[in-house]
């Protein structure tokens, strides 16, 4: 089974992002699905994605995310992840929460880390699939 960890920024950009991003994100996610990748998340993704809609009491948005997440594989967070994330943060030069995401993905054997965040473009521990939204926004303006 091919596991692809989908970073929080992908979900947020896909659901709440600019219209200029939609075609690029739809294409990237469709291609992953067609290529047989299983979309994975963790409670860390759920936390990052839902915190603002919950604060803003955007119940419709919360429900949209929950329905999407029901169709993904939710990777359990083992207690050792936090200790391992310290080393990952140092090795990969990442912020703490970003290192937690990478550590969870690696711990569960994910083969791909899908993101729109350029900080993840050159990961050493896992193959990073960076979705370039800057280029898609420029292209939509032309």
C-alpha cells in the first residue's frame, strides 16, 4: 500500500484557499488518487486544520473537513514521536510542529509527504511532493 501523508496546508488551501489554487490542488490530489496513493492524516493535521474554523464558529467548514477526513487513513501518534521529532527538527531544519508531521509520516511508513509549504521541499527522510501554489496563482492571473 502506498501511503501519502497530506500536510495541513494542503487541506486548508484546497478547502479555504484562493480560487487560483483550486485547479492545481484538484489536479495534484486527483493524480495521487489515480496513482493508488492512500491519503493519510494525523490528529496533528486535524488540530491545525480545525482550530480556526472552530474559533470562528464555521460549523459548515468543520463538517466539510470532518467528512473529508473520514475518507483518509488517520495515523495514530505514538508517544515516541515527540522525542523523535526533536531529532527530525534538527536534521531537517524544521519548526516543531512541522517536525512532528514528518516524524508521524515516517513512523507509519509513508512514502510521500504532500505539502504546499516550501519549507518541506528538500526533505531527506521522506520523499516530498511540493505543490507550487505560487506558480498556479501567477498562471491564473495571466
